[in-house]
């Protein structure tokens, strides 16, 4: 591998972000999701996030920015990544099915007025689909962060943010960008000086 390979990967990432930048519908959806997050928090609700692998790491990262702090020293917001309790996760996966690990937690934690963000680059991860369906039944707002096609999530979510790429690393790079944007907008609107 040489510097041309490295530059090419950076260019690919920039190209996906350029497509995001010019997609008015996607930008509007991101704005709507940010305002829905603010509404959720202002009404005493919580934001829950779930994903698998790198998407689980992104879910945890975004929840930490909301519940800890982003730019401002301010009050915490109730945000949680659903995979952080490994005893729960492994018990439910063993006793029931890995397909139920998030939906079962949603049944325990979720309430009408809460918001669930499901991250799946394919949009087809069964445990994420099940979580979104459970959240919908409870009257929660549901957001899917996916790749280009949206997969099966596109027909289940209140809001779909589908990154214009089919390349998993490029999708995940954009998911964390959007996560940071959502956190910053939420923080600005919740904690104006």
C-alpha cells in the first residue's frame, strides 16, 4: 500500500459527503430528526440507540455525546446505547435469540414519546428491525441510519437517513458525522445561552 491508496480512501469518503451536502431531502430529514430529538428531551423522553459491530460503537459514541456533553458544559440528556449491558445482551442472546436483544430491551425501557435510533449499514439487521417494530408499537419515534437502499428499515422508520453509498466504511463514517451534527443541534437548541 502506498500514499495513493490512502488518498483514494480519503477521496471516497469526501465524495460520499459531497453527495450528502447536495441532497436537499436528506438534509431536511436530518434537520427534522434533530428537532424531534429536542422535542423528545424537552418532553421528558429519552433517546435510545442500537447497532451491531461498528454501528454499536457509533450508537455508544452518539449516546455518550448526548448524555455526557458535546461542546457545552450542561445538564446531561437521557441517551443510552442498548448494547452496553453485556450480561443482559449475552443472556438474552443465549436464552432467546440475538434477534431479540434490542426489542426485548425496548419493551423494558421504551415509552411513548421516546426516540429510537437504529443503525444498520444494510438496513436489514434483524435485531434492529425487531427493535424498530417494537418501538413503533409503543408509540416511539423511530429513526433508521442506513446505507443507500435503506434495506427493510426504509419502510419501518418514522425517519430514514440513508447514506448515498453501498460501502460499509464510507457509510459508517457518514453516520458518525450525522450523529455529531444531531448532537450539536440538540445541544444548541436545548441549552441556548
